[in-house]
C-alpha cells in the first residue's frame, strides 16, 4: 500500500496521508505507475463531463488541460522542457546533460512547452467536440505503461539519481499484467481502434526513446518526464486520426 501511495504522491498532487516512504517502497512504486495513469485519466473524464456542462468545447478543452497540468503538478512538462533545452543546444553529450541539469529554462524549453500545451488543447478540443471522453482515460494510462517500459528496458544510469533502482521490482509478469489489462480494456471500450492506438503509440514512443538514448547514451529523470509527455500527446493525435480513418 505504501508503494502505491508513494507513486500517487510522486506522480500527482492528489492528497495522501503523511507517511515515511522507505527506499524499498520507492523502488516498488513504478509497479503502480500505470494505475496512477488510469486514475489521472478517470479524473480527466470527470473534468470533461463537468466542464462540458458549463462551457463550450474551446473553453472546456483549455480547462481540461489546465486540470491535467494541475493533477500532475507539471512534473513531466519540466522534464520535457529540460530535454528540449539539451537537444536544442546542439552540443556534445556531456554538455547536453549539464544543460538539462540547469534549473533555468532556455528558449528551446519554452518553445517546446508552448507547442506541447497548445497541441494538447487542440487535440482535447476535438475530443470534447466529438464526445470521445475515453481517449482521455486511455492516454495517461498508456503513457505511464510506456514509462515503466522505458524504466525496465533502458535502465537509469545515474546510480545516485532519484530514478536509481526503479526497475528492481518491474518483473516481466507484472509488465505482462499491465499490458494485458490495457489491451483488454482498450478493446472493450474502443474496439480494434484501441489496440491500434496502443501499438502505434508504443512504436512512436520507442523510436523517441531510441533517439534519446542514441544522443545521451542514458535515460535521466528528465527523459522519463519527456517520454510521458510525448506518449500522451502522440496518443491523443493518433486516437483522433485512427478514429477518422477507421470509423
């Protein structure tokens, strides 16, 4: 239970009871990351329902994305911006890593954040307009499943960093259970479209991770955050495209 609460406390701003989290609890917490994604998706579904009763689609979309940022505390956006600053510098690997560690945000980070948030608002606008709330449930869920895949298969290289040891309890049976759950629920709520969405989002996210790894030869906490944001945004646009093409 403490591991679940540790994951909830780290990935969201949802209030949790005050407690001491041991190193073991922290290392176990990634097991619950996809479930936290599902919880975030459920809250976004409620936000869409509530805002949709009060506002038209453009305002609802803006407020839903604001709620999304508030729920996660902007945690992953910070990583997205730091990675953009590092990549945008066009420097050597070591210099990129130093730039990413800098708490200050550069021009590339700001541009990347604007594009990301604008993209989410536009995509959510179409989701609200065409009444497809289940996409909002699947997007953060898929993204956090892909996050634990990144943690499992592209290990964190900084032994002293926050992400050290997070892959320790991510066994193959646990990964398989999460995959099967997402596949079954996706197929149940959206049919074949949900399966295609998961496969296509996974493919594009793996390509994104390979590109990061090729440039940095490691994944950092900022990379993990960027992977989540990339997966969420890509899944939103893919869901809309798949829905249009496949009906």
